[in-house]
């Protein structure tokens, strides 16, 4: 079979290393692996490909693909690929959910603690060589995660890991998922999306781990931000479009929240003119919460396992419901 590996980006971090493509060739000498490093190259190579290992195929790529039967994404989010032509086709779609669950959960707790303990203030004062002990006591009080009520929106692999980790800190954790009967980590309450507005006013920390679908676009907008506690923290490690960034900037300007930690954005990279950059109550990380030392080797290993399953006619891991969006 012919397999197109098309995992490229303007930022090197999101480009698959050559070593991983070479490893796949060595593991599967019976198949032909071709690498594409641009949309143009993908369009040229995908015409007679059976499989695509790719983070983003466009409608034009799909139209050119005459033999494509399966796409595997090295990322968990696949919303950008779910064009009508793919949704309505017989092409299977799998993703790499779970690959970064632990590292994103740890990132989530790290930025939450940073905001609860006013660490951004410490970093700013450090650059000024200023001893700001009185300023800490005069500003927003230092909070503990142990005393917090944490609302985790989206209990997939990432949300479940983040919820379990927060619970181990002693937080009271409530989860929101589309199928609440499926439950969550032991000891936590799980409710449906219809309870979001009931839970927001009670939460000290709101963690967004939901996928990007038509139902989650601007899940947190002006109404939701107005419902949140004035001393609450918003953390988004899900998808950028879950949050209405303009509404968030307005809410922060009006003192509505203690702060926000954002790893994903509506448009990436975040525009230099965005007011979020200069806010002292916003902790911005450039979509790096999912990276860890073994990211690409783990992604290649998951694809390899699924390739063996595909060849053997066995069920694939992480099969995406193309209509649901995840």
C-alpha cells in the first residue's frame, strides 16, 4: 500500500521528524511511505494513496484522492479536517487522543496553581528586581487548589486525566460530558452540557478540555463569563474556538475573573494586536501543553499499531465519529 505522511506546519514543532518516517519505513518495508511537506506536495502524492498519516487534509486533497481509505491524525483534534466531503465519505478517520493526556493535565494544574498563587506577579517583579511581598498581600489573595471547586468541561482522555489530578490535590471536581452516564474518574460528579450554566457560578476553576464541534463554538462567551465568579480562573487547553476571546478580554478588563490561562486560541499564532498579550491576569502559552519528550515517537507508534490492525482487518484504535466531530 502507498502511505502519504503529510505532517507539516509553519512551526517546526508541528512537523514530524524525518527519523520517525524512517522508522515507519523500517517497520513496514512491504508498504511505500512518501513524505509531503507542503499542500502542493500532498496534492501531488495523494492521488493513488491508500492511507494518509496527516494532521490536515483539505477538501482539494480529498477530491484528488482516488483510493484513500483511512486517515490517521497525529493530533487529537480533527475539527479542521471534517469537511462535508470527508464526513459523508467511507474514509475512516482515527486520531491520537490520549497521546498527550498526562502532559496536558500536568500543564493544566501548573498554570492553575500559577494563577491561584499569583506567580505571574512574582515573575514580573523579578524582572524589575523588586521585593513585592506587601504587593502580594495587598492584591488578590493567594488561593489553594485544595479548597477549590473545579469544573472540567470535556471528559475525554485529557479532561479525565486533569480531573483526576485536580482531585488528588484535594479539589472538589465536577465534570461535564455529552454522555454523563459514562461517568468519570472515581469520586467525582458528572453532569451533562445542559448543566453548564448551573455549574459556572459555583466553580473556582473552569478547565476547558472539550473538542471543537458545531456545538462547542464559543462555548464560553459573554453570558458564560458573566456567570463565573469574580475570583475564578479560566483555563483553556481544549480548542481555541471554545472561547470568545473578545468577550474574555472585555470580562477581564471589567474585573470579572481572577485570570485566564490559555494554551490554544481562535486563530494561531495569536495576533500581536490582541489585548490578551498585555494583560497581567492572562498566562499565555503558545500551544505547547501537549508536547513531551516522546511525543513524535508515541504518535508514530500509535499509527504503526493501527496500521497493523488495518492490514489485519481488526478494529482501529481511536476511531473518530465524523458526524459528532471527535
